[in-house]
C-alpha cells in the first residue's frame, strides 16, 4: 500500500473534521487516536487506520508531516515525548526534516519550549491556531501559523488543501506566534459571545409595562436573521444565533453553564503583564464562572452559540431541575 501524505493524531470533534476535509478532496491520511473506536470510524470513511504512534510514523511518506489536535497541556507533551496512553511518543520514531504541527489550543510558551526540544533533534515544529469550529474544520478553517519559515513552506501544501475556498491561512511569525494569535482570537471571541448573549437577554425580557409584563413578545430568530442582512453586527455568530433560536426559541433544552479551555485566562494574564487593560474580555471570562451559578438567559445564548460553532457540550436543562 502507498504511504500516506499526512498523519493525524487526535480525532475529537475538530480533528475528525479536518481528516474528513482531506478525504472529501480524495486525499487519504493516516490517523491515530487513543480511543480505537474513533480511528475505526474514520477508517470506514477511507482513512488509513493506525493503532500506535510508531505505526502512524511508518505509514507516512518522508519527510513526514503530522498534525496533532489534542487537548492543551500534558496530552501534547505525552504524544510528542512519551507518556500515558501515548507510549513512547512520536519523537523517538521521527527523523530530521520531519514536521509536527500542533493544531490545538496550546499555550504559546509551551509551543516555544516544544519547538526548541524538537529542533535539537532536527525535527520541525509548527504551532497552528485553528479557528472555524466543526464546520470550518470540514469546509475551510482559519489557520494562524507560527514556527520557522522553512517548516511552514514544507507544510504549505497541507494548509492550502485544508482552507479550500472559504478559509484562510497565514504565517504569522516565529515559534509560538501562531498559538499566541489564536489565544488572543479566543479572548476576543469571549467578549463577542458575551455581548450577543446579553443583548438577546434584553430583547427577551424587556422593556416592562406597568404590570411588569414585557411590552413586546419578540421573535429572536427573526431578529438574528435580520441582523445578518446588512447590519454592522452581521456575521457567522449571528447566523448561528438565528439557527439556535429557530431550533429552540427559548433555549429551554439547555442551561447557561458555559465551559471553555484556558485561552481566556492565559490571554488575561499576558495582557495584564503587558499593561493592556483587557477590561471587557476579563469581565467576559469572569462571567463564564458566573454561569456555573444559577442560570441566566445570556448564559444560555453563549452556551448555544458554542454548541453551534464548535460542537461544545452543553448542560441539559433537566440537570438543574432540582435547583
């Protein structure tokens, strides 16, 4: 069997969709996931299944290009250097000139450290911030890429394939720059989501009449759809808001508990260290913690939007029925 042009490690929601993006284009990648069933699912769709990192490396064309889409932190280090379910990791099986791309939401300072460690072995490392959620991963994500220019050029054909016609990619700077840009991107997202959530909460609850009943019974889906057409706040998140309200006008099927990774906190720390106030984003981050207390409609809107664009889990409404 011919060797695969690209390898993928980590087949969660976005990782699987990136693989399907290539399969849709007739490209057959090799794939590995710690949970065998996720590998098997993509094998049934045409991918080359691998059941160890060593097997994955051996099934790739040289110089190898491997994309990782893993949870930030220990899982990335284990996949690279060995540990836990990843066995001895990728690095012992790679050769000088190979390229590893971290497409997850790693902390940019960790990416700088990993770049240095791999460079000592002659292995290239790129940190690639990936935005677009599940739909973008399948049809054309936005990629923010940091690392050495030589490694970027070597991996350029993969980036060109992934973005198709709807996405975009850019080499944004040296090691760590890609994940730094993505970190700030996610911080901005926090603020935008919170503003949308609070605006729709006001549309739903006010203004009040003399008897404290709402003066208006507004169709939130209709308003969100309207704001997608020529409004200065039009955009994909507003389109997702319209879709969420069409499917569940009162968002009664979910709670306003908002999850999320660490990028918001990292951004705030870096901003304050740099003397940047970050006031709106810091408050938006604080309100995610507030969302884990008794419910708000704004929290429901943000939770619904995150489910729509990223497939992020929501807390079902019945889980709080006893509160």
